[in-house]
C-alpha cells in the first residue's frame, strides 16, 4: 500500500510542524503522488484553492561504515522561486477577481491583498524550512533500515525523496496569510548515484490546427486548443496539475511508453508558414528541455518557461563539458533538419534524463472521437548514440550529469 508523509503547522504564528504518515489506495487518485495531493487540497480542503508550490529533490545517502544522512538540492533556490510563484499567484487571483470599475475602498483592499508583507513571507520561509526538516527527519527514521539493507554491495547508494512545499493564500480581514503545507514521498528504489538513466520517449504537443490543410484531421477541441503555462511561465501553480491532464491521456499525447510531453509555442514572426516551421520547443509538462546541436552548442528555451533548478545547473556546467551556450530559441524545424545531436530533459527530482525518441502526431490519419484508441505517431527525431556502461564514448548529456553530481558532492 502506498505511503507518504504530510506536514502542516496548525498555529500559523509558530514554527512547530506536525508530521503524519498516511496510507493511500493504489489508484488514479493515490495521494502518495504529490500532484494528486495538491489537487485534493485545491478542491476539498480548507484553506483550499490554487497554491504556489515547489518540489525539492532530497537524497537519503548511505556510505559504508557511516550513518545515513540526507542532502537537499538547491533549497535556497527553490524557496526563492516559491516566493516569486506565490507573488504571481496572488497578483493573478486579485486582478482576475476585480471588476472593471470599483470603489476606492475596494481598490485599496485589493492593493493590500496583492502586496504580501515581508513579515508574512519571512514566516512562510521559516515554516517551510521547519516542515522540510521535520519531513526529512521522519523519512530518515522510516527508511534507514531499508537503505542500509541495500548498501552492502556498493560504496555509496541513495534513495530519492520528493518533498513538495505548498503555499496556499488565506485572506482574513484584508490580510494575506500564507498557509504552508508539506508532502514527502519516495518510490523506494535504491540507486547508485552515477547509474545511467534509461532514455525516454517523448511526444510533441502539436495542435491539430498546426498541420497543413492536407494532413489536418477532424480532431476534438482539446487537440486544437491545448492547455499551456504561457500566462505565468515562471510560476509553479498547483492548478497546473489538473489543467495538464488532457495532455496526459493515452488517446491524446501520452500513449503507453511515453515519459514526457513537450510543449510548443507558435512563433508569430514566421509569417504565413504552415506546420512545424512556425513552432519553438519550450519545455516538458514538468521538466525543462535541452538540445545539443551538431555544432557543439547547447540550447534551452530562453523565455516562456519555468526556470528550473537543474536547468540552472546545466547552464553552469556547460562550459566545463565543452559546450557553448546559444541563447536562441529551439526551432522545431532544426530537429527535422538533423541539427540536434542529443536532446534531454531536466527536473529537480530526476536531474537529467536523455531522450531516445521524439514522436509527432500525424493528424491526417485520424478521425478523432472520444472513444478512439488514440493518435497515430511518427518518429520526429531519434538519438544517434546511447550511453553504455564502460563505453569510451561519453554523450554530452552524461558528462553534464556527472559534473552536476560531482558539484553535488558525489
């Protein structure tokens, strides 16, 4: 049965977290999965509604003849981004709820709500630190025997803990109060830090209207008007957990065997061109996307995306791995023309995952109905090399991963 820890601070004026272990049924609404937990809070809890969140990777580390310890990746970076996400959320909530004409008192009240006080932010930071520490202490206690039993055959092993911090606004007497919650879970998999990750297959969330008139299908509205994060791309808002679900259906963009869906943006400066020529590749639904070009440059979308922590680390490590950063957008057409040597995604919990294959929908072969078995897919791009254990040839993405792990203390 899946299990997880949650933590809250019942008295918002104090910093004493209450931590509970909980069990969940293994089903689509399994609350040991943090996105399900956030959706549950948004729609069924008080205080509820959308919140700002961030996910931190925390490694439980066991070396031979040493006690189990934990490492938190980028704690300050994540909390700073969480604060900025919260400010964007508040601004969006206040502006979207305001009428076009309002009294001076109402306008002043909304101004007060929009301006989150420094003391409220300071308290939220303190409570987040306390919740994170409490959750990890419980995780070490719970998982210590498990990781120790797996450590005999290796000098060092680790278990990845995903900690989600959620800040939900609570408006009382024209005051903006931040309610802080935490969630911690693990897959239970014990791994060697430098273990080569299995390459994944991704799909392109290309809307039906992007196809040329000769290949356009009779798709449903979801395939024409795809959900995206364009309104607040730099903010992590919990409502994205539910908004992106239409993209994750087997009959849309996540058939069996697909590990991530890649989001696109239409480039209006490309004139009247049709098909992929007008699109830039932005990011995954929960990850950043990188392309290493055949000329030795590396690109990731310079704007319109979440500025992820591992994205930041990759850009820091690029020069050490012989890569030159190119700040231009990633044009989808470049992949079609064979200019990508390697592609990969990054996220806080996964660090780097190489992409083996990128699939593109072929709408011309579909009559999309709600009960159909799904879209038809063509291979848009495929990796030329795979990283193998002990190989003399090292892919650039693997060099980046090793450099990140090195800087992380491994």
